[in-house]
C-alpha cells in the first residue's frame, strides 16, 4: 500500500509539473516553462520551451538552441513515433544551421533538420505544421545555396500550398507559408497569407510571437 501511495504521489507530481510547463509556455514564460518541464521529466515540453526562448526572447540563442536540441533528441529517443517531437527537433536543428553560415557543420545540421521534418510527416501525414516546415526548409535552402543546398522551389510551393489548404486558419502554418512565399518572391501570395495570419486571434504566446514575425515580414514587403 505504501509503495502504491508513493507511486500515485509521484505520478500526480509529474502531471502537475507538465501542466505547469504547458501553462508557462502558453503565457510566453519560456525559460520558466523549460525549467518546469525539466523538473517534470518532460523532454518534449522542455524542447518546445527552449526553442521558443531561443527564437523569440533570448539575446543570444546559442545556449537555448543547444538545450532544445538535447531535449529534442531525448524526446525522440523516448517516443520515436511522436511526430511533434521530430518536428520540434527539426526546427531546433534548422535554427542552429541558420546560425552556422556556409559551413559543412551547418549543411549537416540542415540535412538533419530535413530528415526530422520528413520523419514527422511519415508518422503523421496530416500534420500541416510539419508540411509547412518542410516547405520552408526547401525554400530556405534554395535561397541560401540554390541547387547545392538541396532545396527545390517547386517542392516548397507545393508543400506550402497543401499545408495552407489543410489548415487555412492556423497561425502556425500560415506564417510559415507566408515566409515560403517571401522566399519564392511571390509577393502577392506572401502578403495575402501573412495578412490573414495577422487577422486571426492568437491562442497563446507563441502564436503572438509568430504574428510579430509575420508583421515584420510584411513590413519588408512594402
């Protein structure tokens, strides 16, 4: 009985920690969400939080990207069939690659990122966010290095259009699609999609931060 009570207490404490991490993440307290997720033993939540801190808050995202990748790898090892875990890890790897310039290490990170996005879609073909992320990989690789980078603009356009059709009112998807359109120099498409993303009601801090990205991208189109 004592062992059972201890187990129940441990499970309750873990669940409370995961709930706290999710609450902090939704509120935009990304660093605190990371700490809460780590304390609760939730690698996926820790990776999500560290990635958000790196992308939206950190003055120097290097440490936070390292944390996002480390937690993301742990999450994919623990749950290899979790499409969200592969999507998050892929985005962390792509973010590291973007900071690496034109180096072999950055190229390897970029290829690993693409592999995670493709794995995410294999696991969940209906995950529009992963499809939009893979579209952005193709457009970004094309812009950065052309054919050498491995990105295909036609593939980027097809994936992005499909993701938009799947979830036409998702801030997370539409901002990615809009950035693909920017990469492809399709100003009309970019403006239309990004304006729609800004007209939607954000459901959490990450969506508000993404809308700020959309606002900045629109300003550059003027």
